């Protein structure tokens, strides 16, 4: 009878709420409230440095960010109908500005600038954007995700398989591969900025030594053609150890009896991986790909430390643009709109993960 009050107190709902209360408060304060504010401000013209009052502008911020259009220009011809060429012998085309600046015949292109272009026969096709910098950031982010996710996951799996051995001293290799994860990403970015230096960087010196001086130094972070790929390579190296540990935990859940049965059947190494290892890692694979994708979409620190979004906006990303506009340019509405777009992308990926998991468990 003396235990009844204690048992009753343990089963009381207030006990559970008192334990969950601090977590709920922190989640509300740092996640839910900021998102509600960002979502609300994305439909306004809020600027911290503007003396004008905040006004509701509807979808204008999103239309400015995502507005795109196409323009196909035919080469110019003379009075005889012959194609006109410039001094270099190239075909001459009308100016894009003639169509995007106060042209009543093309109101949908007003204010847009060239984002992409290519030749289609004699014609030239232009993809125009209302906000070229954001479209570059969007494209760079998806390009980063597209390459980082499979490469990092594949390398991490390879390392996990290699170190999943009962060998003397194997823990040393595990620690070495995991070491970049525990080092601050800012420190790693500063280190790799020196490695990529175009003057006396370690990478240029090493390539020059291996090629006996034939290799010409490259400014890896100062060249628009190599800057993003250099950051991609560094990011893969920095994060591969973390995902290696997740793969390793998945490998260690596969029963050893399955490998023994495969050996009895005379299975090769590849057959054991295909029919035993990989089926046992399907749940882990979904988790790995989703985690890598989320991390890739949140790319910021490397860009901020190594390139600042340059050169020529070649390393802009969505998170960097959200921070740059929200804090650097004091454009709270623009930064909030980018954050909402990023949230919708991440939400879509999360829903896809849930769908894949549900289908697999049936």
C-alpha cells in the first residue's frame, strides 16, 4: 500500500511533461519560432536599413528569386538577307538588353539578365533569370549534392569494409580516418586554403614535383572553373570519416554466420558483398545518403572561409546567400525567402526518405 502513491506519481502525465518540457521549449525557441518568423517575413519587404515601413508584398520575393525565362535570338541579316558577321567572323546577334529593358513586346523578360546560353544551329538560346546570383547558388548547391552524396558514401563504404577486420592495430587506422571529423570545419577550411594556394600551395608544389616541373601552378580557389570542385574535394575528405563510422556500425550488425555459409558455398569476395553485405546495409544506405544530402544542402562554412562566394559568384550556395542577404545586405525578406525555399527542398527529401523506408519495410 505504501508503494501506491509513488507508482501513481510515476504514471502521472505531468512527470513526462516535466521531463520533456526543457527540450520542447528549446525546440520551440530555436527552431519553430525562427521558421515562423522567416516564413512570415518572406512575404514582406522587410529591410533593417530601410526607413520605409514593412509592407506585405505577397509572392514577389519568390518570383524575384525563381523568375526565369528563355529568349531565342536569330542572327542579324543585311538588306540582301545575308548573315551579318562581326570583325572576328562570328555571327552578329541583337543585344539581349534590347529585349529585357522596357520592351513592351517582351514584358515577361523585363529586368532579367543572362544566366545561361548556348548555340542552336545559327540561333542562340538564352536562359534569363531575375536573380542570376541566386540561380547560380541554387545550381551550385544541387551540383554539390549530386557529386558529394555518391562519392562520399562510396568512399566511406570502401573504408568501412577495409577496416572492418580483426587485425592488430586496425583501431589506429579508424582513428586516422575519423580525425578530420573532430577538427573544426573552419580550421579544416583554413588548412585547405593554404593547400590550394596558387603561389606556394602544397598541392601545386606536390604536382610540380611529381611532374618534374612540367605542371604549371593553378590558383585553385581563384579560378571559377576549379573553385567549386576544389571545395567539393575538401568536403568529401572532411566528412568521409563520419559516414565511415555509420557504415561500420551497419557492417557489424550482419551475422557472421551468413559469411560462413557463403564461404561454404564457394562465393567470391564480390558475391559475398553483393548478396550478403549490401542487402544487410540497405537501411544504413538510406540513412547515409539522406544525412550526406542534408549536410551538402547546408554548405556554408567552407564557402565563407575559403572563397566568400567568389570568384565571380562561382561558389555561391543557398545557405551562403541566405546569410549574405539577411545579415550582409540587411535584406531580411530576401534571406527569409531563400530559407523557406531551402526548407521546402529539405522537406521534400525527408518525405522521399520516409517513402523509401516504408516501401522497403513492406
